[in-house]
């Protein structure tokens, strides 16, 4: 599952539940269990499975429905740079979650340490001068929220393979205009390509 | 390379927290009422309440004495994990202080 999918996942889950209505949601969840033995939240992590069940219910209208769900979460801004795109976060809950991470001084240090280059966790904690226990907890929280993604690995002297991590975005802009807080993240084409959810946004 | 200015992050975080608190307490209607008072009486927008918490309390008090108390409590809960940061704690403390003080006259630009 790609970092962008994790980042968007919770918001998508909430928006689908809000929009489908109680009866349809129950039927969709029932079908997901029958076909894949998973609930809605789990299949969002494996979006093609959810897509295939939604197609059983909504047929040709599925794409439009999925786009409607995603319009409330993110929008894509086509940039001049062919390797990167700006993604605007439309969902206030997701925006708050990103700001909550950036507002935590230790998490902000961690994100800064792996912006543009992947590192193993011990290296990140050393760069940021963070204690092991709380440092690991904060790194794990950033991974769980999709802000840090696995990119490559290294082999230690004793032969152990350790994952390397970096930020899901290449850059981030926060603009405060009148009553709005606008968060835009710069993501690589590769990240967009790896995200099954973002592929729906890209296809519009 | 640095991600973003921490003050903008805090201001954005406070603005979104206030917005969500208002939506939770009174839905879109309450949010719009507060935004209108902020603009008409204080010539301000929601994010300006970070530097000027008195505007938020003033707007809420106009809509009901109990409302400002409820919003202050809810905001403290939401922002508690950041209260170790001076500016956020200052914002929360100012909210409490202002609630019990006579409000200043609206700023005229």
C-alpha cells in the first residue's frame, strides 16, 4: 500500500460512510466480507478490491462516485514540472492531521530529517537528537498516518535488513487566506503512480 | 531544507481547531455566524483569532454567554497536546483570561 493511500485512507473511509447511506453501506460491507473477508476500512488499503465491489452496486457510475468521494479530500494541480505534482488537501480532518504532525516539534524535526533522502530509524533519531523510546513512537505514528513511507533498505553489519524511510511528499506549503487554511503537498509522479486511490483523481 | 514555518503551522492548527469546534457545537450555522461577527465587528478572519483570542471570545459572547465557555473548554481539549508550546499555551490562557474580563472595543481599521 502506498504512503499516499495511507494518508488519504482515513478521510476516504469517513467520506464513504457519510455518503453511502446506512443500508447501502451495510450491503457493500457484507459483499466485501463475502468476497474478500475484509471490512470497508481494510479494503480501502487495497483499493482495487473496494472498487470491484462498488462496481457490482453502481456499475458505470462507480468512477463518478469515487471521484465525488475524493473531491472532498484532495485535488490535483497540474504543474509545469513533469516529475512532480501539487496536491491540495481539501478535507479539514486530513489537514488538521497533517498540521498536528507538523505542529509537534519532534515530528517536524523527523520530517525535516528525511525530506528528500531516506534514512533508517536509528539514523533519523540520531540526526534529530531524540531519545529512543519517544523517538520510535513518533516515527511510528508518522508511518501510521502515511507521512513517512518506506523507501529502500540497508543491511547492518550483523546481516539484518533494516527499512529506510522518507517523507511521502517532496515539499509542503501552507497558505492562510481569509478564513481558509490551504495545505498543498508536492508529490512525485512515482508516488502518484503507486497510489491506487490517486489514480482515480489523476484520471479526471 | 526546512518544511515550513512553525508559526504558520500553529496558526493553521488553531484556525482549523476553532472551525471544527464551532461545527461540532452548532454546525455550519454557528460557524457562519461567528465568521460574520468576526468580519463585521473586528474586520478579521478566523485565523486572526490566533493572535487575537479576544475576537473569538467577543464573537461567541454575542451569540450567548455559555457558548464562549463551551468553546474555550473544547479548544483546550483539542489543543492540549500542544500546550507545552509557549504560543499555544498563551492562546489558551488568553482565552480563559479574556472570558472573565471586560472585552476591548473592536479595532477599527
